[in-house]
């Protein structure tokens, strides 16, 4: 939501109208009310940022709104190379059909239980950028896949299904924006132009958007499987193409920190109170002088309060505190005894709750 408002704030000053000026004031007021929380798309039933962006672009077609900078890891040593919420059944020549059920998760689960012949992979696709990036990489790395059925309900605002159809028919422009997509940000940032071209040559997209009938989807899979087997009968069509090598970001192995830095702002003692059903956090200076006491029911509320007040200054310490608060919250909900781990760089026991 914040990113969408920032895009509007950057674009609206170029529009010389009273309505645009009023909207600029509104956007500024709304932005000030947002909480500083960053998260990936949650797949909400109604996507307000998408609806607002689509409305803005319908009123001002010349609007050029920036896209989010998101990426993911692709593993070249296994298939599918990109992680996601999908079901995989094989990658041999008899498995030539992939199915995207868009936002219809139950349809994907039903097809996965039935496991029809010819089905290679099935899963949801909710976004018109990262979701399609993953579809491209997971299909072109399996040369057996020749068909992609797009079924289920399309995601409002994102229109990932319509974007897949547009990608198949028209491709992308120089900025990697899918030509003709009605989605709010159909810009592919995790695939190369050559990968898009390979996808359009290898995979034919079949439009079944809106269909949530598993029997109809299976009938289409059977039809495509027969078409794959019969095809023209020539050797070139019978043999799968060679899998393409996809681009990927560097994989960096995690290691223990080489140098631990003490947080000059002090340290924290985390105490889950089973009686009050809250988490109590005591903030101490390094001379063991109590500075603050923070109370709350949820870990995010507590660490947000600590961060906003500047009571933590080291990223490693913040990561440690977030982990401990999550453990404490779990302890309150599920019952296991909470024992606070020693903070990075701190030698004395910090879980002394005796009196």
C-alpha cells in the first residue's frame, strides 16, 4: 500500500487539475497513517493497492508507475528450480501438461489428489509479476511441458491469468512489461528476455479462466495429452526439446558471525507471563540498571515499539530479539516452557527472573 501511494505521489504532480491536487493532499494524509510494516503479497480477497493503481491508470493511461524490486532464488540442480505452492508428479515425456489454478487453491488440491495422466505440475498463480516469473522458470526448465492450462478464478487487480494469456500472445516490451496485460504491475524482473522467448516457443497457454470444475480441466488435460502423443508423428515433435539454462541470483551459504557487536542501547530480558497472558520485556543498561518495561500480547507489537523508540541499535540484536519474542509468544499459546537464549556477545545470564 505504501509503495502504491509513493508511486501516486511521484506521478500526480505532473497532472494540472484541482482533482489531482486534492488527491495529492489525501495521499499524504493516508501515508502518514500507515504503519511501517513490509511484507510480500498476502493474496487478500480484495487488493486495495491493485484496485487503486488500476483506477489511476484507467484515468491517466500515460501513467508510468514503478514496479517493486522483488527477487527469488532459482536452484539449477533440481526441478522445479523455483520454490512455490505447487504439486509435482513427474518430468518425463508422458507429462506434458502444466496447470495454473490462479487463485483457486482448492482446484489445485483436487487435481493433485486425482493425479490425472499427463499432468506434470499444478499450483496457484496469484500475482502478475513474481508469480509469472516462477511459472516461466518452472516450465522452460522441463522440456516435456508443452501446454499450460490457465484455470480457476483470476486475481482481481493482479489479473495473473489474463497476463499469462497476454504474455503468450504478445510477449514483453523492452522494459519487460507484458504487452496488453490488465494487471497493475505486469513487469517481469526475475527472468531474461531470452527466457520469455523460450517460454513462448515451448509452451502453449490454454484459456480456461473462470473454470473451477476439475472434471472439465481433466478432460482438457486428456485432450492435450492425446494431441501431444499423436502430433505430427515426426521425430522432432516426438522428442522433447533441450531444457534451457535459466538465470539465477548467487547463492550465499550462511555462516556464523565472525565479529559480534554489543548493542550500546542495552539488553533485554524476555518474560512470558502465563498469569496475565502477556509478554513482559525488561530493557537494561549494561550496568544492570532497568531502563524500560514493555508489555504486550503479540511479538510484532513489542519489537515494533522497541524499534520505534530507538531502544535497539544493532541489526543482529534486533534479529535475536525478534526470535526470542516469537518463542515467548509460542510459549504462551502452546505451553512449552520458555528459556531465553544468551544474546549475541553477552556472557552473563539474561533470563534471571528471580526476586
